[in-house]
């Protein structure tokens, strides 16, 4: 090889070096040439975390990656900034699909993806059921059945698959409340135009009703003391108590009392002029007819005023306080108000209102009417999609009546609308996805994320069903 040839090759390699080296450096720093825009641009990435694990991820209909079989995550990098059609699939599951945007030097995240089973199997638990009342841990259910004489209550142990009769009664069961440990019940029973309250102790072999007639007739808002389920809180305008061996009437307008049903002692009145009260995390919240909101301990020994501006209380109107963590809501007939902690006043949130429920992490609330479902965010989150305190998200609207709504996870809802049982996500990027999982006629549903398995309970045509676990 001649000297001239070697020099010529040297020049070529030098030229190629200076041509390729910058491209290599740019590539290593995340730069790519976008042939559509005809210029260099920084790339972005996708990060996914999916339940169940080992799913397929498609970008623009091209299989790009599978999630890790241990962590259920996938990181897809070096993507040009633009919109991508993302499709996540797994056999026997509904498809998850969104159009998501990649931005320069910023990963786009979908960290709470749950694939919904395409076919959900249900087991028949019991027949001839009018109503059911599950325990908070999802291990037991109280079943109400219609009998020739009236009605009966049975206790169904789901772990043992054993059903035991608790009580049979004539008349009509108007209301049922459980203690926090699910060992005692308060029953409101109507018989021969006479309405009375009773205690049913589930821990005793002979399940005889304990009458609460010593509380008087004009009582309402009765509940267990969460620290001692032999004690009851209730509101009354007329209570008879044994004072110095003599029965005397204690009369104050809408007063709060505490009663021990085992020895029939009544303490109070503890508070007066109460419109509504509720207990949450051993804190007693109540609002007076003056519109002033207070909180106190269960001993009711001191109280703290919470609002500066009184709420206007209307006559012949139903009120219900709903405290959740550090948030307080107030139901006024079909209107829902939320308590503004900074301004210390109630502000209208939604109408017509049916019910609301807190998410498992207590950072969100779902509230709904007969036709609409909304989510309220109680805490700021930087996780995509980002949320600010007080953000509201419209989920969907139906022509069919929405029966009930539950949190499937912190990012998915399960509900019934008409005869359909549906699951919806709360990620509104591109669109909110809603999946129809099964149809049951005239259904009532219950879902408890604490139970294992995480089953959905459905009452339809007097039959009670339970699903296999909806979340792996």
C-alpha cells in the first residue's frame, strides 16, 4: 500500500470519526433524529406496573415488551416524543388500551394498571335471601330470610361454609346495625304497630333478644360505643332513668345519652340540641341545631368548635355527618356538603347525592347519584396522572340506575348499573375505560377489599352469589 493510499484512508477514517462520534455521543445522551419533524430531539420513556404479572405491551400495535415476572414492571426507553397507542394484554383478561403521550426527557407512567378478568366465575352461597350484611373483614355474613311467620337471621361463616340460625321473629325488621367486632347487633323491629330496639349477642349459644325498652320510646340514631360494645349512644327527647330509687323523666331537646344495656344504666344527657352525630376513629363529631360543628372524645368531657360560620339548619330535613379521616362531609337530604378546613365552613359539593365511600388509602372519595359517579381527591399526588387537593373527576353517567359503588383498588371502582356489573378505572388520560364483567337482574352488590379472596357478593332474585377474586 502506497503512502498516498495510506494517507487517503487516514483522511477517510478521520472524516468518519468526526461524522460518527457526535452521533454516538448524541445517541448515548438520548438524542434521536425525528424523520417526521426533520430535526434531532430528546427521547422519553414509558414505565408500566401491571397486575397480573407477565403481560404483553404493544406500542402502535407492535409487541414491544413483556412485564417482569417478579415485579410486574416494564421500562421502555428511547422513544420519540409523540402519541403512542398503548395496548396491554394477557390471555383471559380484558384489554387495557390508551393513547399516551411521550415527552422529552420525561417518563410517562402507568403504575397502577389492573387487568380485569374477561370471565368471572360465581358460586351460589345461599337461596331465599332478602338481605345480607357482611362483616368488615369479609369472613362472615348475616343473612335475612323471609319465613311463614315473619323473618329470620342466620350467620354464614364463609371460611367454614357453615350457616347457623340466629333468630326467627314475626313483625318487620326495620334496621340492623353491627358492633365493630361483629359480635353484637342492634335490631329495630316493628310488631303490631309497636317499634322497639333489641340487642342480639352473636357470641351466646341461646340467641335471645335483649329489649332496650328502658331507653324509652322516642329514640333515634342509636349506635354501639366502639370502645365498649355493652354501651350504646343514642339521641332522645324523653328518657326515663332511675334516680335515687325513683323513675324520673330526663327531658331535653334531641339530647345524647349513653346507656349500658347489661345493667340498664343511662348516663346523660351528655349533649343537647343535636341534629346529627357520627363516630370515626374514636372521635365523636356532632352538629347542633345552631349549625355549629363540634368534635370531642368518646368520654364527652370537652369539645372543640370546628366551624366559624354556622351551617343553616332547615326544619323537617334529614342530616347526616360523614367523617372520613381528616375530612368531614354533611348530607342534607339529597345534597352533599364538604367541610372547608381552611375557611372552616361547609360548601356544597354535589346534588343529587346518594352515597360516598373512601378509598382504601383514604386519599380519595367516590360519591354518586342514581345516574352519575364522581371521584374527589383529598390529597395531592405527584404520581401520574397528577392530582391536587380538591380535584374532582367525572367518571361516567348512565341512563340506568346506579345501585352501589365500591373501591376495587385505590384506582378502580366496581359498581352495578341496571342489570350490569361494571368495573371502571380512574385514569382519565385519553379516556376512562369501563368493563362490563357480568349481568345480574335486580342486583344488590357488596365488595370488601379486606377479604381474602377479594370477592364480589351479589344478591339477585333471592340468591346470594360470591365471585372468585377480582384482583390477583
